[in-house]
C-alpha cells in the first residue's frame, strides 16, 4: 500500500467533535451512547470488504493497524469505560452457560479459521448458544417473547450487517462486531433478527444490541436450532485478531434476567 492510500485511510477515520463525555450508569444496562454525526470510522466498510473477498490480506493487515488505534482513541474520547472480564455478562438475557451447545465447549474449533478469509473462512472458533424455540419462530417457548442479545463487554460497535435474505450465502446473517480496546478484544454476535445498534455506538456490559434470530446460510435451515453464534477474538501485538477459547469465562459470566 502506497503513501497516498495510507493518507486517504487516515482522512476517512477522524473522530466526531460532538462526543459524549461519559457513559450512562452501569445500573442501566441498556444504556448506549449514540454518535450524532455521520460515520466517523470506515471499519464497517473495511470489514465488509474482507467478508466479501474484495481486499487482499496484505492490504488488510496494513489497514487494520491504522483503524484499530483510531477506534481506540475515539472510544476513549467518547467516554468509553473499562470493564474487566470479571464484569462481563452472559450474552443472552435470561439464559446462562447451560444453553451453550456441545459438551464442555467442544463445539469450538479454531483450526482453519482466519479473520482475513472473510465469509470463506474455515473452522468454528465460537460458541453456539441455543434458545428454547422448538417452533423455530425465534421466540422463547416459555415466555412467548423474543430473546435479547446483550453486549457481553464494554466497547464500540465497529461493524453491523442489517440486511439478509434466505437466498444469501452470507454465513453470519445479520451480525454485529464490537471492539473492546481495554481488553484488546473483538466480539462477534451472529444470526440475529432485529438489531438495535449501529456502527459507532458505545456499549456497556448488558446493553441490548439485538434479538436472537435465524439469519445466515446454515442457521436459516430447518435442521438448525435457533441460536446465537458468539465469538471472542484477542488482538495481538501486531493487531492480528485471533480467536480464543472462552468457555470457562462464559460459565462464570453473570446472567441478567
């Protein structure tokens, strides 16, 4: 990537001057700080290009080293707060670790996965968290209501896909990516129905970000039970997102009713 392209990238990711000075109280888990200006980072577009195979890995590696530090600065300037992993919450409201598929987290498999492979990646470095939905109508059979997807961590929403139809080959369907600069993590929530956040929003543990759905190439099929696809990736010293096993932490997370 030449110098002109790098300058262009930097010009696309400035932070809005109309920023909130602090977050809402943690006692209000649905608090979300909205960005009142137009999109101030281009990470959503960048992530979509990776997803669709429209950018080379070499170029993406250069760009992510520019984008993530800028996102970190914007997150702090917008009043983003630090939440240790001990303060994270279970990502499905009214559920706990018993809803995780498989046995002792054995559904996790990082072999063959690379973030920069986009929609063509291999492996399954995530945990599928199933809701009680024998009717496949995306509603809990006991409450007769949709199940809320909660932000497990604090952070900034960096990519959202709101559109999906049954003819799409997009595996994640309607998804959300959240970047938590303090833990150097990126969290992925896929197969959603309704989405309540947009790129640039600041979230805290417990923020309602979506409802569980059946969007996604495989998740939509009748054979697939309704679930949230949840992945945590650590950002290493070279700004490379790498998935991590997170079953133990999920077991210890506080569940919100």
